[in-house]
C-alpha cells in the first residue's frame, strides 16, 4: 500500500524518530499534564511551551470509521476502496489517530474494535505508524 511520506519539522522530529524505532510517543505538558497529539509547539490546554515526550501503550479503540472510495490523491487511487478509521488512544480518548487499518478487509470494522499500533514501511524505506485490529 503506498503511503504519503511525512516531512518532519522541528516540533514533530522526535515523534518521527521514535516511529523509526517502532515506538509511539505523544507530547505531555509538564505544567498541566495534558497529553497531546499531533505534536505542537505549545500545550493546547494551557499554552505552556514546556512539552516533553512520553511513551504510549500503543493500544487503542476505533472511535468511528468510513470507507475512502473517491480520493483524488493519485497515491491512493489503486488501493480504493480503503478503510479510514479514527482511533482513540487508550490512555486518553482525546488523542486521535487516523488509520487505514492495514490487514483488515474493507468494511470489516466496528466502532469499539480494539487496535494496536503497527509500523509499515513507506516507499523510501522509512516507517509510518498505523493501527491493526487485535
Ligand atoms: Zn498544559
């Protein structure tokens, strides 16, 4: 399955470095303890810029899902239809990830399905985080 290759910036670089080591980390605010993803320069709750990184369990659940059938992105054209799920992290339901649920046949998804992070190889050999049903 082709993937769009991410381009890390200064804020997201630690996240992508961890993904290359098959680890899923999220930001945590040292002022108010809020967990945060995607990475931002400041806390979404208290605006502190004192952010650190914490390891996650890599476990989550499907919050909602749909099927991508008419993407105009050429990189996706050959794969459609394609699952597109929103996954919530078990540690914090406010943290969401998007996933195509690789290995799960299209539409074989239910809200509440348990998932865990997995890492797939992009065309350039780098790893990208994804989620699979468990
Ligand atoms: Zn905060």
